[in-house]
C-alpha cells in the first residue's frame, strides 16, 4: 500500500508527463473500439480493428493514435472511405486528460482514479449520444474500481467513496422516481443512476453534487436552446449521460478548488 500512496511523480518530470499522455492516447484508441462495438454487442477483443465501411483489417502502422488519421487524411487506406474525426478527437481528449491528471494528482492511486474516471466518462458520453445507452459493463465495474482505489487515494477515503456511491445512485433514483410521479413521464433511466453511482465512488458525495449541478446546468442550456430553435420541447429526451460525463470530468478537475473557495467564503 505504501508504494501506492507515496508521491511518485516529482522525480518523473517531463518524461512521466509524456508517458501519461501517450498511454492516454493508446487507451483512447481502445475507447473508440468500446464506443463502436458495445452498443452492437460485439466483442471488443476479436476481431482486430477494421474499417467500418469495407471491413478491411487495419494494419498496426495505420492504427497509431491521432497520427495515422492525419497521415491518411481521414480516409481508409483500403477503400478510401471517410473516417470520422471523432476517432482522433476521442484519442486526443483522453491523452490530454491523462496528462492533466498526472500533473495534479498527489499519488499514483489518485492519478489512476482521475484517468480511469475520465476514460469511462468519455466512452459513456459518446455511446449515450449515439444510442442513448449507458452500458453496465462500464458503470458497474467502475463502481467497484472506484471503491477499491479509495483505500489507497489521498483525495478521498473509503467512507467518502461509499457515501458518494449511495448519494449518486440513491439520490438520482429518488429524484427520477419523484419526477415520474409528479409529471407521469420517465425522467431518466437506470443507466444514469448507475453512472452517477460510479462517479460517486470516484469523487465522493461532494463530487456527486458538483457533477449533478454542472450536468443540470449544461442539460438545461441545451434543452432551452432546442426549444428556442423549435427543435424540441419540454418532453424532448436528451442523452443526460453526456452531461453527467462532462460534469464528472469538470468536478474531478476543479471540484476540490471550488469546494475550498466555497468554504473559505463562509469562513470569513
């Protein structure tokens, strides 16, 4: 345990930052596989990466995160079909987030928490945007991983992780149930509940509240924009998991600072 909670990053410097970023890019490439295959109930292991248009196997030198897409000018080498820019964007976003968490984390376990949470949120956001689904295969293991890591982190305790899981899952479920009773419409699915429980395992109770706040603000703004542009109504369903993912990443990055500022304001 001591190796996990000792400050591991001071001596790694730029080298460690680069390694974290590159590892994030590689994991980001795997996230693209999850985003594409999980909704289709396909194996994420076999077969290897293939062009979604022609099915041709992608050679290792054409599967280098971000760089291969640029070198191929966003086209499949075999059939010339357009490859969505979303693929390099997912890889780049994950790489950047892993590098940022490397810089701000006080221990290896805290880095792992931030990196894994951000990766899970990226995958969930894109899957939810595509098919309005938040797969249990991501959220349920995420809850377990978040709870286990809490025994080694400096930024939260196991009790805080348990409270966060309960607040995230139970609180959102109660809110959705109440809204359904009042408006007689389903407010959200159980996927959102499990996702926020996962967020709570990684961020604790205060992190859940910040995540829900950020997500609600972002979701409300998007909903209002759809209504103003006459592309939706109060009954329009939006993939709330997208906003939960954005809120969770923001809470993970800025939540501690915001809470300290809030406490300092009331301490005056």
